[in-house]
């Protein structure tokens, strides 16, 4: 095995923002581009799936099926990887994904009550989405924000040092920021 | 302007080490221009390239640097295991899959000083004859991935990576590979499987990665912090590194402190410092200490007395049957409940068991479900003994160190805080009725 099967320069950082829900994307074109980018690089299935998820917000079944022959990996291996790793989603999440850290430090500082309050105020259980698909609530493993425990991440934005009573505020802030972004 | 960082310049009249954290409070220290003003990449010169590979490995062995990811294996010795002239490439893989609950040091390193990691990778790569290196980074760490990718691009543009670095004849390429949310991928052989695009389940050792790792070639897997200490050692020598720390645990280490102290954060302190002093450095304890997790959630918990007397080095913690681990320190006070702390830790390990070995997959699940019962006031006599039995059954019977890491908190919390567990059992009026094992199956919890 030689090192020549790697390109000389690193792949451009692939960090596309998740597509906004409802934004149309042409699955076949997009899949072909992703497959082409990663096909020749050894061990890149996970990187390719990251790009799919960044494009669609999850890994749709039809995209996975199209990707398999184009990237030269059996469908079974794609699903083996998708279902092993917690980060990959096989169904569309809510518009706002609320990740409540359940790590040791956050647990100490009352993350259980934070999770319970989100569950009550959003009206959905942990690991589930609201019926309008606007919110998805999940407990996640330590996110490394132990210094500002208890911490919650909503679509990449971190809220730290929360009290159970702050949950309503967080929900309001997310909705206000979204409304403001929609106006621009 | 300086960035927010809680560590004072001096403490008790003495300077604290700044080997790893030189740029932690410097604005724009993550950029090449500012980092260079502070001496970044000064080893990428005759300092490094006039030395032989053997000399560098020897210096790192003499420095006593040990792996900072958790296991504490001597770094230079790990490097010396790599066979030479096998006809296969040697890979260097940086473990940036930081996920041990309570640990948040590497993420700060990657945003505040990514160039020190790259410089360390060039030093290490040169010493080991590496042409291609990888950084395996936790998939959720988006700001860190961006910071690292930007820094790598800057280094390429400045001729510090790629072909013929600074005219030395040495060439190195670095690739960033994202993980995807699996704690087990911090285990080096699981990490290698994940790097190859497979599900991240550990491999049976031997062969060790140094002989047959990524793509069946010799591979060295080192933690971010470990490699960030290398440039200092290459530049200043083993003796300078040994001015900090103890004889057997030399140097400085990053500690992430959370829990019941006033100033949580990441600190660089000399190994061998007393935990009691470290709590003071971190603004002091809040309330009366009940115990402390000294090195991440899998490190056996210390009781109050041990916490105040222990020192932060590999040997002291080994003597206390615990470990320094990743340097995640979580003291908790008497208002906290050890039973639900363990319940939260056990739920984590049950969720993150990769499923490969039966004792771990099933055992962590049963312990988790027993603890849920106990914490809900439905504990029965014998539950505590059953948890101990289970934890002992998976402690050393599996492929990797995940299972012992999942067993130790169970065994240590029960040992140190038994009365709290007994009090929970007493809450159940039917506690004496004994346990019907069917009530603990996964189906019973659906």
C-alpha cells in the first residue's frame, strides 16, 4: 500500500450548512457530486455521509441507495455505519434540534430537570419530535461544555448555566432569532 | 487584548507552566501570524531537522512524556515500537475524539492554538518517518473542525506542510477525518476502524497498531495534548520538561475542572500538585466536598478524604486504585446524590457500549436498569450485590478497556458511598421481597 493514493493537498473543508427544511435539492445531482468527491479516497464513507447529512439534514433512504453504487460501497455497509454512529439520522429531525447534555457535570447541575422541562413545554418526549415537526428533543452524551453546566445546544448554539426556569426563555430566544433571520 | 481564560499567571508566588497554553489568552493566537510572533513553528528548522529520528525519539523517552488521552502510556516508548523499513508507510493519527464525560481540554486546544498541534505533528511525523497523518476529530465539534482546517490551510500556504517542508526534504500531509458520535471511537483500534470507514468497534490486540494499524500499516495513535507537548521537548530538551512534575510523572498536564468549584475551566498545572490546591486554584470548592471523580467518568471515584489528600499524578492515583485518566476533575459536594450520579454514568456506558462483546453489551445494560429501579425507589435487597457481580463479570472479559472503564465507577461508587445506596433501598416498602430477574430484562423497560 503506498501513500500515493492520497491527493497531495487536503480535501477542502466540507462544512456546508444544513439545508433549510423545505429548500429544494436535486437528490441525484447532489449525490453524484458527493460520490465523486469521496469515491477515490480510502476510508471516506463517514465523511461522505456527513456531507449528505449536511445537505439534507439527515440521510434520506433514496440518497443512501443512490450513493452506494456511485461510491462503490454495498448498501448494507452504508446502513451498518449509519446505524452505528449516533450522529447520523435516517429520518428528518425537527427544524430546531434541542440537545440537552446528560454528561456527569451537567447531571450534577440538574440537567434532568432541564430535560423534563423541555419535554413538558414542547410536548414531546426525549428522542422524539413535536407533531408539527418544529422541535426535536434529545438527551446527548457529554458535549464538553462542563465549565458552563448545565448546557443545552439548539441547532449549534450553546446555552449554558441554565436553570429549569430558563427553559421557556431558551425556546423564546430560538423562535425570536428564527423570526428575525426569516425577515432578512 | 486577552481572551477569557481563568488561569492566573502566578499562583502562591510561583509561575505556572505554559507549555501547552502559551496562546490560550492571546487574541487571535489561533492564526499563523500571531502564533508565529509567539514562537510557533520555531522547531521547524535546524532545531528539528539537524537531529536524527533516533535522537528525537530518545529525547521524548527521556522527557518521560506520557499519553494524555487517558491511559498514560509512555509516549517515546510507544514510538519506539514502530518497526522500520517494512516497506509500508507509517501513519500518525491524532486522537481528537474527546468524549470522556467531564473532559473539555482538547476542544480548547483546537480553537485557541491549533498550530501547536500541527507543529507537534511535524515533529512527531519527522521522528517516525510519517508521510501521511490524520486528525480524527469528534464529529460534533464543528467550531474545532473549522479552526483546525483553517490552520492546516494556513500551514500549507506557508510551506509548513506538504512537499519538502521549509527546504528540509521532509514532506507531510495532514487530513482531518470526522467522527460521528460514538464514544468508543476514542479507543485507538476502534478509531482506526472508523478512520477506515467502518463502524467503530475495537480490534483484538495484538497486533498492536504500532505494528498493524490503519490500512494494515504501522500506526501511532496519540492524543492532541500529548503531541502538543512535543515541540517544547524538541526545542528545550528533556531536562527542561522535567523541571515540572514529579520524577515518574514529569511535565505539565491540562486539567478540565467542572462540578462544585467557583471557576470551572481548563488549567495547565504541573503534575504532582495536590487536588486540594487545584480546587483552590479553580476558585475554591463550593460547599462541603463529598467526593471527586479525579480523571473522567470511568476513573474510580475518590471519597472526601482521598480527594483532599491525593496528588495529581499517575502513581498517586494508581495507589488509590483510581486513575488520572483524561484529567477531567469533577468534585461534588454534600448536596449532590452519589446514587443518581452513578445512574447517569451507568446510562452513558450502557448507551455507548459498542455491542461487540456480550459481557459488556448485556452487563452495562443490566446495571443501568438496576440503577434506574434503585433511583426510582424500587430497589430490592440484593440489587447492590447483583450490580457488583455484573460489573466484576465484565471488568476484564472483553476486547477493549471500555468495559473496565464502565465497571470501575459502579464498583467504586458502591464501595465509597454504600450507605446512600442502602438508603434508597430502604425507601421501597417491598425491598425485602427480593428481585425477580425478569423485571430487569430490556423488554420489562419498554
